[in-house]
């Protein structure tokens, strides 16, 4: 029996639409991500557990886990039955890479139980393929960090899909999911088909500046350029009072604030734990829409998917 954990992730991380993603872990040790327990069996079995298991489809063949197993078997041209327990700790449509967590944990677990017939590149390509079928287009900014850890720059070359870039170890990432759902497909539909030259140049300048600051260890410069002009101006309308909340969070001392993935989760960054706690408390009181919402203070998860126990 094998147990695999895959962490939640922040897609885009503000400045890198579809090409940056960060794996995160709460500082209190909470498993903010999905767990897969797998063993060989006489036939395929799937049991769903966890606080958000009620959001999963009743028909197992509509479940991401089954799709992963089916695609993996086709890939290796063998049909090997397994028994799987999915512990769903992330809400669907949260902007925290919920589907990516299930995909990564499942495919890593299946690859392990099948004696690793796929290498890491083949596995990541398969993860992107499954994610693409769910969200309407292949993108690796959630599956890559969840699988490999750290902050991943998506190169999407066939030989090099992504590479880890440096991150600031003194940054606290505060994430807040308000308790409502927002599908990636819906959040993509709201984006325009064309952008002006000025916007494209500005976005490129900010992204290049952030990457440069990350490699030269300039924390303030990196935070300053964590702004995004492709999606946030449009997606901000889908989130509860995003602009007002962003303004308040920065007044509390955040050095940056943005939308996690396609939302509705938002993130803020602080270099001071006391300020991070103040922001966390304020978000808990003002951004959460119901009792299912949550706020966590996180570090960057450098490990990615791994065995548990």
C-alpha cells in the first residue's frame, strides 16, 4: 500500500499568467492538498473521503482519479486494477489547483504501485493532458508545482516542461478561499481575445523584472512587480469586493496581493509573521462568505508530491 500527498498551488502568482505556479504548505502543518492511498486489487475501486468529498461526482467514471487510472493504463498498454482512497482536502473551483492535486497525487501513486514505468517528464506530460481535458486547455502552472514543488516557471518545451526558480524564504503567503466556487472555464471566458501592444509590453516588463528580482534576491523589487494585466482586471469582477479588499490588505502591511489561479481564492504576501497574522484575521472576518471558507498562512512547499508514512 502506498500513500501520496500532493500540495495545493497558486497559479499565475500574480505576474505570470499561465507560466508561473507556486506549491504552498500551511505553517501549522495542515495537509492543504489531496492524499491518495493505493493498493493492487482484483478490480478498480474508488472511495472518496475528506471534508470536500461531497463535491465529487457520484459516478466514479466521472471522477478525475478514474480518468487518471484509465489514461495511465492506456499509456502503458496494461490494465492493472487498483483500489484507491481519495482524501479530498481542497474544494473544487477554489483557485488552489484542486484538480491538479488529485491528478498529481493519483498519477504519482499509480506510477509507484506499477513500479514506475513512466519517468518524471512523461508523468508531467500526462498530468498536463488530464488537467487540459478538465479546464479546457493544457496548462502546467498548477500540476508542475504540485508535482515538483517550489515556484515553477513553465517553459512548455517538450524536453523541458518547467524549471524551478528561486523563491524568498522569508515570505509568508496568506491564502483565503471565501467558500464559493468559480470554475476555471468560466474565469477564462471572461478574458478578452486580444490585448493592446502596450499591455503586452507592460506585462512582459513586469514578468521579466520579477524573474530578475527572484534570481538576484531583491525581495522588494520582486513584490513590486507582482502585478498582472492580462487576467486580474477582468477576473476581479468575479470575486467579492476584490479591489477594496486588496487595498485594505496592503494598508495592513502586505507587500503584494493577487488572485490565486482563476480565483476566488486570493493571496497576500508579508515578510513579517505578525503582519501575516493580522492579514489572516482580517480576511477571516471580511473575505469569507460562509463557514466552509478558510484562511491559511503558508510557506512555499519545496518538496511537491511525496510519500506519506
